[in-house]
C-alpha cells in the first residue's frame, strides 16, 4: 500500500538522520583530540593486516577460542545478511535486486541463508547464555544493551526464517517487525559497545605496527617555547588526549580481555584494570572539561604505580586499543610535569648518581670484567659487542650467567668483547615517564656505540634489546647509518647450534625444566622459537607454562619493577610452581632476579646451554672435560677453595675455577655433601646458592 511505503520511507530517513547526527557528535569528540603521529604510512601493509585480522577474526578467536568462534559466526552472519537486509527494504517499495541477480539460484541461496540463520541463533544464544547465565565464570560484563542486541539478532533470524517459508505466519506483521528492528539497530549501536562495528576497522588500521612504539618528546622545542605559550609534557589534561586515543576509548568492546591478561589484576591487585581506565577515558570525553587532569579523571595514581608496561593488555585487545600510550603518557605527566605519585623516584636518582639501575658503585662493573677476564671490545670487523646491561654488569648473583655465556662463546670460537664503560640504555626511565633522563641515556649509548665502531651486538637483556632496536632510531635519525645487527643472546646461541659451531653433549636423560618467556623478548620482539630451539638441542624437556610465547605472563620486573616495592609476580610464580619443574630457565636477567626463588634452581638460558657444551679441542682447563668421580669432584672443590678461602661462589663459578666437567647436578650433589660434613657452608642470597669454605653461613 502507498501509505506503508511513505511510512517506510519516513522511518528510514528518520533512522538514518538520527544515526548520522549521533555519528557526527562522536566524530567531533575524536577530532577535538591533540595531533597524532603519522598513522597512515605503509597504507598497503596496514590494509592487508586489517583485512586479515577482520576476515579471519584472529584477534577475537586467539584469546578465547570457543567464544571467538561464536563471535565469528555472528560476524559473518552480519556480513551475509547485509544482502538480505537491503533486499528486505527494497521489497517494501516493490523492488528487488537478488531476484534479477541470482535468477534460478535464488531458492538455493535462501536455503543456505536459512542454515546461516540457524547458526547465528545458536551462536548468539551461546554468547548471551555465557554473559547472563554463567555470571561467575564469564569475564564479560552484563549490560542491558548487550541483552537487547542479542534479542534483536534472534528476532531478526526468526522473522527471516518465517518470511522465507512457503506459507509464512502473519507475513505482514513479521515483515514490519523485521524492518523495525533493522531501523533501530543503528541507534542502538551508537549508544553501546557495539559502536566497534563502525570504528574497529579504523582502530585496527591505524594502530602501531609494534608494541611499545612511543613518540619521543621534543624537549628542545618545549624548552624554547615562548613564555606564556601552553606546553604539555605527556597526558596532563583531558584536552591533551590525542585523537587516536579518543577513538580507542570509543571503540572498546568492554570484553575485559585486557584486564584478564594483566599480571597485576591476576595477582589480586584491584587498583589496576586496563578496561576500567579505558572506559573512564570514554566517560571523560563527555563528562570532563579539557582542563581536567588525566590522572584522576581517566587513570589513578595507584593504577600507574602497579603497571609494568608488559603490553599484555594491548596484545590481547581484539580491536587495537593502545593501552600503553595511556600509561606512558600519564607517567610522563607524573615525572615531568606534576611530580605527584611518582613511584620510581629512587630509581631515577640511582641512575643519576650511579649510572645503573641497581645503585651499585661504578667500579663494581670494572671488577666484574677483571674477575671474569672478559675481553674488551676493540672494534674488529668480526667482533661481537657483548652489551651486558645493568643486571649482568652489577648484580653479583648473575655472575654465573655472565661466565657461562662467556665460556659458551669461547667454546664456539666467537670473537667478542665488552665496553669498558657501558651506559644504561634508558629503557626503564622511558617506561616510567622520565623522558628527559631516557633521552640523555640514549644519546650517551648512541655515542658509545659510534665511538666503539660496533657492527654486531648481542645482549642477554630483552629490555636493552628492544631499546637498542626500536627506541633510538626515532630519536636519532642517523642511528640507522650504523647498520647494526642487534640480537638477543638466545638467538645467537640458537644460530651457533644450528650452524654446528657449538658441540653439545646430550648424554644422559633429558632434563625437565620450565621456560619463562620474557615479555620484551616474546611479546615485543616476537622471539620465542630461538630459546626453545637452543634448550631442546641442549637436552632439556620443557614443561610449558599456561601463559607462554606472545601471551606470556610478566615477572613484574618491567618499568623498573625490579627496583620498586610494587610486586605483580604472584600469578607467574604460581604457574611456575604448578608446573612441578625443579628448574626454571629464562632469557632475561631481570626475570631471573624476580623469579629466582620460585623453584630449586633458576638459570639463564646461557647457563642451560653451557651445561651441555662440549668445547672444541677436548681437555685443558675448559668447561667440560671427561667425567670425574664424585670423590675427584670433592677433592677439586676443596683444592680450589684452599686457594680462594674468602670466596663465596655459585656452581658454575666453582666449575670454572676447579676445572670440573660433567653434569651440574653431579657438582651440586658433591658440593652439598661437603656442606653436610662441614667442609663447606651454603648461603642463600637473592634467591641464589653460594658455597664457601667452612661450616657456617645460612
């Protein structure tokens, strides 16, 4: 009837007008944001990545497979039914495009769509049941909009199935119900988390290529700004929130995957919830004045205190929300502008005073180099620069790892050396918001690398690795001219084993061990195969932890966490303990320091490989000789300590100074036997075992 067509036209126009009006309001909120970095470079690669992630639903399925598949069914049903929705409204005006387009294939198409409709009903019912019935196990929050969307989708599918029957029930009423739901849907999308249907393709396209890609503050320009000109140091006010961050806030689907992967939240901390501060940011866009502070309006000081910038929240987000920019931006405001709530103040002072994160005197590093007879870097073309980092350079309990890696490199015939004076790379200063300190340390490090003439760098520290690889180039465009090859020591170990440069002795049974993936190695640098390749070749059988590879769980050491009181390592320690492995292996000195006392022994991956290395040339004072007896081992230990009566040493140090071969388990049994009979004493310090002469200690 004519009046029905007029009514339909008015309803379509009204729905479209209201949707466009609401959309314009949201676009204005986004455009009010501060300028952003270049977000459209490498457009082709960005588009391919976006289409791949949307069409495969990889980010949705990856974290929650069952729920992800159900969501994928609803998503693809949404795409397919766009054709039928257009046909539905055209039919209201006496038109059709599917009939002419498909011709005789239309009945078969409708049969397929009927099957799709049934699958969508099952999927959306499953999602609704999980959200509203399984309230104790479902991490998703309940909301009336979610319930209404689920009801609308079911009604759309039911009315469609009724409409394509040979004899539909109440066809006119069914048709209008279907049409009214379709017209109401856009308005519901605007006022709910389902707005991500509109914005998620844009957030995925515009997101950073890599985690932790921070834009340096132009400190010189800020210092030279005319008096009276407003300047901002980080995210000081709501008005300083950049437009991409605002888009992220509006796109959040409230799924809580970010919080469910946050080590602080998993450790029982209630102050830090990434989902909470993202939703607070959304609310602040409409409820706060531009001059209101971000800290307090969007994120709390307590939340900032516990964040270790491990990136688990951002990695888990299915729609490309960049949580780390909020964290680091707010920390910059703390450290550089307000000075309130800074939890890393002592860390900053330690860097200023001692030049390292552990507050150790500078001469201790020089003593380490001399004690372990580490070669100095000369700049020869084939020489690797071993960048020790603060922990290997200043933490005495990590000397066994330094010594092990040195001996492995010697066994492989690798030409390497260390810098006499190595600056802190500045990684943790940047993550705690002290951008000025970071940039100063970065320039010192860049100058040191230029002067050294290094071309190949190997480091045991994933934090140093990420900073050297990623953070310096945006700060100094000429850094690329150094043409540096920068690798993690696990990558070099795997390469040496693969190339046959290291001979490994795999005699005996495989050794059970748990491997902890460091965040900045596995998640930020996407390196998780090399450590496993090296450990497998060295004879270890890994008991994989629930959170592993790119979804690893932080030890709590990030953002100077190892130097602060805020601890978020409880969840990771529980997983390691539950594995039942007597040995924990990791590829990060800071992780080892944080997790050291979780199990009986904690090794760096270099120590694990050194355990199996058979040096070239066989005997002669190298790490492994033939296999001596237990009595011989005890005699060698006592002779060594007679020459060094004041020393307290770890097992690998004992092996080196005593020229003892074989399995470290045999060495441990011999050393423990000497402790039992009073010839040696055992001291536990920083989660490590130290042996010394005489029956005392603790």
